[in-house]
C-alpha cells in the first residue's frame, strides 16, 4: 500500500494552517514515527491520512487514487486507526459484541467468522473477558480490545496515536511485538509518539508549528 501526500494543507481556523504544504510518501513494510510539539499537527496529519479530515489544499492518494473519490468507510477497509483514548472506539455492551459488530453490519457472521473472532480474542488476550462490558476493563485491556476491533478486519495500514502513553510495561511489550509482526507480514504503520524510536529502520518525521493562532 502506498500513501502519497502532495502539498497538503489544513486549517481549523483561517489563516492559521496547522499542516502547510506537507508532502510525504508512506509505504507498506515500513514503520514511520511522527514526532513534534503539542499543536504541531501530528494527530491532524493522521486523521487526514485515514480520511477523518479532508485537506483544504493538496491531495492524498492511496495506491494512486485520490481519496476525494472515496468515502471514509471505504478508506477504513484497508486502514486501521487507534485513537489516543481507546474508549472513543468502544460502544457495544460486551467484548464479543465489539468484535462481532463488523460482521453483523455486513450480515456476514458465519461460523468461519465466529472462529476468527475467537482467534482474535485469544491473540489479544481477551478470551476470558468475552462477556464483559468494555468500559469496565483496565486501560491496557481496553486498548487491546480497540486494536482487536481493527485487526478483525484485513487491514493493510495501521495508524496509532500516542499508543504508549497510558499502558504498563507488559502492554508496551505486547504492542511493540504486534506492530513488528504486522510490518513483517507486509503491513505499514505510522506511530505518533513523544517517545524515542523503538524499532530498527524506522523513518522519523518531525512536524513543526506553522502558525500561532
């Protein structure tokens, strides 16, 4: 998967561009670390890439196709986005319902897909919490559940917003291993983080503030 940003600019309030004339190419098989001070546009950039925001200037292409032609739901089929607060991604009454929602929505909750859900529950260490209300889980468990709702789909690119900010060492090790495994299998990942790089062969992108409102 190839994501190209060409002279992208975005503002919340004229004339203060939070992203200004930004160009970069992201590719599968690589990890990208996006760093910068608060207000430099890190989260805004990630939301532009996955279609939650649209640029006022410039273009974003996914495998050569401008995302202006795509609905956000179409982009999401190939791309997963982990919010800094995973609670924003959880809404169902049980862990099982969180993971089955995708298949229920497409009216495709087959026995094969039920088995896939069980496999994902095991992979993300949630099998014993299947009937639990998601918002009663620990912070690390809620993050793993939010990730599980992403990986229940066959995504090709993963964007994570400050994923290490509120998890313990065990959670950090799990997440690091997950990202490495995903990239090794051919996926691509963008991590927004204040932390120093934790992988080899990582491309670091430093954002600077453009205008002060």
